[in-house]
């Protein structure tokens, strides 16, 4: 398991004993290994946004780029501040229709999105 995820075998034990939490970059491999991501909390918009980001192994900056905004609002949203309801709906819609493969295909620089214009 440790080899598949890309960590030392002792790290798995530390995660299991709750001595450390897995770093974001390991989340995609952990989810793939377990074939399940339901153990990640996702009760609120903030939780769902963070869960989505972590399941991709992305930083807040990377998620901001994908959504067309800077990392600053991502951090605020993950800390519990909510964007306007129409912005929340657009983000939820984009996340819902997303797959890791489609995310890689859409990656890259582009024009500022509606989401970015509304958060600034």
C-alpha cells in the first residue's frame, strides 16, 4: 500500500494512529487505492470545496486557477466564508460535473471567469 501511494510504510501507521494527516498530494493515490472518498468530510460548502481540492491533490492556488479566481477567495471559502449564492451555485455545478480526467483537459490559463469577476 505504501509503495502504491508513494510514501514510506511507517507513514501509513502514523496516518492510521492519527499522528499525522496525509498531505494533499497523496489524496488522489489514497482515494484510488481505497476506491472510496466517502471518508473525507463534506457537510458544508466549505467542506465540499476542500474535499474536492484534496481529492485532486491540488493547492488552493491550483483550485483557484481551475475556477478562474485567485487562491485568496478559496482560502476564505474553505474557512467558512460563503460567496454569493449564485457564485456558490456555479462552483457546485462545476465541481459536480467534474472528473479528474476532464479537469486535466480543461487546465491551463484562460480568460477570467464569471466566478473571478464576482469575487473581486
